[in-house]
């Protein structure tokens, strides 16, 4: 026999339902817990976009003396030609450049495309070199004693040095620029650091025994877009048109793996992308620490529904009847009766009609949907 649970009080189901939060409350708690993380991610995304916008984009036509685009240098090349300077455009480093004399100025752009063989030729040449934003590898090879410090962004800067080309140009608008410093191992011929800022200078010139090497940390004095600002055009003419012959070196892309001082993936990533991933890592660590501190003991929650045993028995009986397995249901019912309905020792002395008689043994009484009467539905009685 299956014992039925006593009926619950009037407020039992209401209390369980009241203790269970609704879907709206759960969604509200999740939103309050995650809005800080979403705000941090949104702030880092905005910072990354701002840094990417401030960093000027480079393309294949940047500093190209034949390009009329804003990032090209066609205007400066035309001004040099009008002033009597012969401008020659070179797309690759040629061994004949070794024969150039100090009257020739080599404007070297896109130094990341140079190979070790190209650096050997340029190092052996006696032509004056103007290195525009050189890589660290090229800087160490062609301008020993000059080190890259950092990059900066500013509007207008004054020369603050004795170099004639900068004093004639006056204030220059560099925008974003790299900063360089003169290291102790610089050649003894003489050096000048112009347009300084805390930690370095935007223009450094090193006078070697056979030539002069000038390092320029910005493209602003050379490109079409900013050539008309402040003294940019004057500085570009004074640096690129120092002699009567200017060779504008715009090297093409080398074969994969042949570039001098080949860069790794981290070197090729912009500074803004590196800063974004660093901020993301810090945010993940802070969130992990924050969530770890919120973990507490396990909380037991009340079940939202209480199912009575009688409902379970009736449900099984309906399944037995629907699947036409009355014999299996009868055996299960009899087995449960034999386990749960054995009379106690004191109750065994009572008659079949005594007060202790079970309701299931009364004539005409049967369990839910189980056959009774006729001998076929009765459980066998063991003596």
C-alpha cells in the first residue's frame, strides 16, 4: 500500500512560490552583475578606436614622389625640381649607388623593405642619407650611435638647435613623430638633436667622416597633406635638397623572408592593438578576482512543487492501463502490498473485521485502475 502525504496547509504552496524568484527578477540580477563587465569592455573598445584613429594609416603610396594623394610626396618633389635640384626616383637599391659622392642626397623611405644586401650598399655609399622613420635594425646599421626612444604627438615645435636647415625652417608641425637620442657611441664628427621633447628629439643629424646621416622621425615635412603647415615645406626642402642631386629611394616589397631584421608578428602590430590586449588581460584578471571573492557556501533551495504519493500511483496505473500490461501492474501492486502492508505483531490477533483491517482488504475496494474480484485480480495470500 502506498501512503499518501497529508494535505498541505493553505499557505504551504504560496510560501514556496513566493520564495522562488521570477524570470524578470533573475534577468535583473544577471544584468546588474554583468553591466560592470560590459561597461569595461565598451570603454576599452572606445579607447582602441581612438588610438587607431590617432595613428596615421600607412599605404603603398606613402612618401611616393609620384603620388598626388595626401600621403604622397609629389608636391615636394616638384618644388625641388623647380629650385634646380635633379630628382631621381629609385624603386630598388642599385649597386651603382656606391659611387655617389657627398653632393647627392639619398632620401630613404620604407626602410622595412630593405634587405641586408641593400644596407651594405647604402653603408658603402658616400651620399648623404636622409632616413625617414627608420626601423631599429636599419638605424643601428646606418646611423650608429642614434637610438629610438619612443613616439609622441604634438602640434608645433621649435628647433632649439644650431643646425642651419632647422633654423631656416623655424617652427614645424610634426604631428605624430618618433623620438631619438644620441648614445655615447655616436661618431666623433659631430651631432645635432633638433626639435627636442622630454626624452628625445624628432630630428637627429650625425656627421660621419665621409657623409652626413639625418634621421627624421615624422613624415609631416615631406607629404602633400601637411606640406603647407608652418615651416614644413622649408624643412623638407632643406633636408631633401641639400645637394644638387636627390635620389628618392622608394623600395618595392622584397621577397618573403629577405627583409633586413625581419619583424615578428608583435613588431608588426600597431601600438594601439598591443595596448588594447593589455587592457583586456588586466580586465579579465580583475573580473576573475572579483568573481572569486563572491563565491560562498552552497545554499539549499526549497523545491517549488510537492508531488503526493497518491498522484504517482495513479499515474503509473494509467500508464499500465494504456500499455495493456495489467499483469505487470498487478504483480507490482501485490509486491508493494507484501512489503508495506504486513500487519504488526499486535494487530495480527485482530479479526478480519476488526478496527485494524486495511482499507485495501475490504470487499469491493481496489487500488486505482487495478483489477479486483473474479480471482484473476486478487493477490495471492501466503499462509
